[in-house]
């Protein structure tokens, strides 16, 4: 444990996620130093809000990602430094608006894929290796890079971590503008029905030791 404590001290602001990668909730060393998550153990959504003169005729949309993966990988040789990666298949985003028929939701899904140019840029990717612990316990800001529509921008993701079974429950949400990534938000009927430039990505997932 003394060696583990030294590694955490050396990690500085990264200590919060070093703990995830190094130690299981019961205090035992994790093996092999990697935690993963996917659709069966969590949810990742993209929330899009309507605007425009005729927005009363439209709907807000919450897109559920049905194909994604997340992982935390530790490098003990670098004093407990870790790398976080979340990858979402853009074409897997499915609208959950219950007021729409299945046919209309399909149209929305196709429009979203077209807006994000999923054929050319099939993945949304967030990577990070820096974190700052915040009060209360379990809270941190994860500073990294979001790559969307072929463009990369810095992004800080606030997270809340709680121990759950052999793993960690991770919850968080972040807002950003589509236009910052070269995406033109949907706008139809001369702008009378459109969506806001700003969207919110929310996640609730369970990281468990990779087997």
C-alpha cells in the first residue's frame, strides 16, 4: 500500500482517476489496471432542444447512443497516470421522443446522421489524461479533447464517481455548441423550425474491471 500511496501522490491532480484504475472498491489492487463500460451497463444520451417561430409544432429530442464504449487504462510505470477514452458511433444515435411515431423517429434519426455527416465522420471520441478533484468527495473535472465531425476541441467533463459492486458508477453531463465543430444545426422552413446550437451530452455508466 505504501507504493500505491506514493503513486497517487505523484499523480497530483490525476489522483481521483488513479484510484479508479489502481484500487477496487474493497481496497484490493485491480488487475489488469483497466476498467470498461458499454451499453449493457449504462446510458449515454445527446439532448437537442427546439427553437424557432413554429417550435410549438416541433419537439425536443433525446438521442440514445446504442453503440459506444468507454475505458480507463492505467500505466503504473508513470506513477499511476491513466487514460480515459469514450467512443460513440454517430450512426447509432436513436431518438427517444415518445410523441413521435416510429416512422417519424426514423426520419429524425436519418436527419441527425446527415447533419453530423456520419458517413464521413462515423465516431464521436473523447480522450483525457488530466483530472482535478473537487468537493464533495467523488467529484472531479476531467479535462480532455472532444473530436466530432473531424474537428478536435478541448472539453472539460464534470463527473461524479461512486463505488458500486466491483466497479464505479460514473455520472456527468456537459454542454457544447455544434458550430464549434463545424456542424450546422438543423433548420427548416426558413428557420421557423430549428434546434439550438448548444447540445448536452449526459452519461450514466458503470465501469467494471476488464476481464
